[in-house]
């Protein structure tokens, strides 16, 4: 599995915030996270951010962007989980074979990842993809 041999985490909790910019400030200043990357949307909101703590990391963004993830999370709470996998298509086929609710089929992303999104039986959102941000100590 990706992330096991190169020191990169293979699981990334993902969070949405009404004020993601304030969340980045609080998480870095108050809780000691390190900012790895922050990407702004066209409106200046935080479209995507990556923060590290030790050898782990989280991804976060702004609520209300209208992205597929934002729409999927609308009635699911504020968190989801991103898991790095080597073969997205094979992973997706297995999920489909076991009756998982697929919210987005395997899709090539602008940032180089290939990923898909599913909802579990309790409504939690899971994203599986090839993107593994590097986390340096």
C-alpha cells in the first residue's frame, strides 16, 4: 500500500470549516500543526489545505464551495477520511462488488491524483486516491 515504504501517511482525516482560514490559523498557532500547503479558491477562500503534526497530516477546506466533497459532506457532519491506495480502479471495483455507495467514480484530478469517493453505512464520507502529500519531520 502507498505510504508504507516512503514515510508518507496513508490515512488523512479531512475536515470542512465555515471559516477555513481561521481554522488554519488556530490549528497552526494553538495546536502546533505545520502548514504544508494552502490553496485558495477563486473567491479567496481556502479550497484545500494540508497541515502536519508529527508524522501525520490532515486535509481541510471551506464549506459551501459546491465541490463534490462539499456536497457529499452536507448531511454527513464535518469530517471524512482520505486513504492513499496504489490502484484506485481495483479498490473501486472491490467497493462496488461489496455494495458501497459510490458518490464519485474514479476520476483523474487536476493536481495529479486519481481518486473516488464513497459513503459508508453510517453516512461517513471516504475518499480513496493516489495523492500522498509528503510530510517531513
